[in-house]
């Protein structure tokens, strides 16, 4: 199917950049046709205001009221930017209705706009952003052996995530968007790795809800993704998702993936996510494209050659009309090969303990406005044993190592750097395994047991909030 003229509802250009126009009406019709032609999925209903539809389905009304609990627990910076200081486990126990009203309360705007665009930081925002990876399957509602509502629970956490700084955005990266390999037991507990995906098979059931319906009107899975992205954008955040490129870690509609035959399917899957509102793509094993440094390759199977990866990144931007899409490369350093592959940022510098080292890297790369490799506060291989003091110092170093905030290095952190998980939680383990952490079989204790309940953990979150506040006007 020819897609060059497909326009998006997030950026006001056509994909071939030939003209600029208002696309918010026609784009949804184009996208509906595009999805039906290229994706084996029937969950798209094409509502122009998915966040409004979601609020009506979860509340039964259109009026949005002030959330007093949010108002009472708001962290304020210079009277302008605010976020909730409620504990994450408590936020997850709230209703989606309360979460959306909380977002509107923090914005001091008691309605959802007809059009919610992504925060505008220019086309090269990805080169200097702060990325925070969240695992929606871990956060999902657990009932017996079933997992669901990961996106609704992400929406519940949005009020507690500090909004972006003046010069660079905070960007939420979801560890999962699509079902796991072959869609085996998707939506259930067990050993299904998030390092593997099943493409062209819809959105993971770990993220969606089985019961988003009112008076026969159902929320499509695509609409729920778009509602999440719109609400994150409304909070002043960018969004993204993780995807592998190792051939043996992907399937397509349940069969094994092949780079020889399925390149277009991979591009379509990335474009579909962008059309649903995501601003960035975090590519697992991106360093090794072209069989580079394969002695440290931890994936399974072939990866794209150099020219194919250049084609992929170019096509994602062209077909979506989003020249501002940030494509992130795991473990990519300052080598020019990564910029030439179309990447926006790499996360090569794994240790943030030395402020001087980060400043040195900042000065080395300050002259390049298109690509930079930045420090990692923690990643998906964190065993959870790092003391809070060291974690906080890494955040301080990473957040303050710049002279011009418009040229700062990209920084990378995990959900638990902001909201500490229960003691000694291994992030790699929770990427590979899905558990129900309920103590008594109830839903709420699952949320309690995800996060640390210690005073030290709560104080750490407060300390990290101070660091976000200290750079919010930079």
C-alpha cells in the first residue's frame, strides 16, 4: 500500500514534507485505512478525542472536577509547574477517573482539549532529553494469573512524574507495547520476556483492558494507546517504547521473523506506534547493527545490516511525517556511525558516578546538535542493590553536567530511580518474568509489593523531586 501521503495527527506536515496543513480531521481516516490494510487487528475505532472518550467511559460524564487530593499533595515550582507527591502504590489504587481529573487539576485546566499535541522542543529534542523507562506489565493489574490495564495504570502514575524542563523534555519509555513472542500467554503471569515481540498482532493484553465499555460503546485498544499518549503530552511529557531488532526475538503474527522478508513489517509496526502518538523508539541491541562489536552481542539471531538500518530509520520518519521522532540506540557511543544510522541518541556511558567525566563528555559532544551519547543512571540490568545515596548522586551528576541546557547530554534512568521498587528487585528479571505480587490474592497488595514501603525509599523520591525541580527552569 502506498503511504507517502499519509499524514499524522501529531505534526502538521505531510510525510513527503511537500506542504504544511491542518491534518487533524483527514489523518484519522487515513490511519484507519492504513491500519486495516497493514495490521491484523480490529481494535481501532478512530475517535478524534480518545482521552475524552476514555473519561466518559470510566466516569459516565463529560464534566471534569478538581481533584482535592491532588491539590493537597501538589509539589509546586515557582507557582507554575506542579506534580503530585502521592506515593505510587496509592496512585495505582485510584480510579482512572480520578487519575484524569488529577492531570487536569495539575494543569489547572478542567477540560480535555479537542487536540493535544506533543510538547514542542524542535526536531532534535531526542538528542538532549531525559528518558525514564517504565515497565507497564509490572505495574499492570494482577488478578490471579491474569495481567491487564498496564496503560490505565501508567495514566494513574502520570500525575507523579515531574513535567519537562524549559529546554529539554522528560520522556517516558514503555518497556512493552506489543505482545511477547508468538503472543504466548500474553496478558498472563509467567515467563514471557519483554525482550521479544510479536508484530502485527495488536497491542499487548498486559496493557489493555477487557472491560472499557459503557452502554455498548467500547474503547478500542488503539484508542487507549492514543489516550495514554495524549494525556502524557497534556502533562508536558514525551513518550516512547522499546523494541528489539534481533531476528530471533521477534515473530510476526506468530511465525518467526526474518530480516530478509519482513523488513516492511518492522517498519510498519514502528510507524503504527508513531501514528498512535509515540515520540521515540528505543532500539534494543542497536549498537550492533552491521555485525559491529558482536563479541558483546547479547541478542538472538541476525540483526539488520548497516544500509538496511539506515533505510528503516529514514522510512519511519518519512512515512509518518514526523521528522522529530527520536530513535534511541542502546549502548551506542560517540562513533559517527550511529548518527549516520539515523539515531538521535545513545546511552553508552553506563556510570554516572564521576561528575567530571560527564562534563568531559558534554564538552566533547556539545558541538553536535543532531546526536549525542549520554550517561545511564541505571538500566534494565539493575539488580536493585545500589544504595539510595549513590543513586541520588548519579542523578545529581547527570542532571547538572552541562553549561548550555540546549546541548546537554541525553540521560537515561529507570522507574525505580524515581519510585524505588521493593528491595533487591532485579529489573532484568521483571523484564523476563511476569508475577502476581499480591500477598493475599487481592489487587491492592500487588501494588504495595511492587514498590518499597520504607521511609528511606519515600525520602529518596522526595530527594529526586528536588533534583527535577532544580533544573526545571533550565
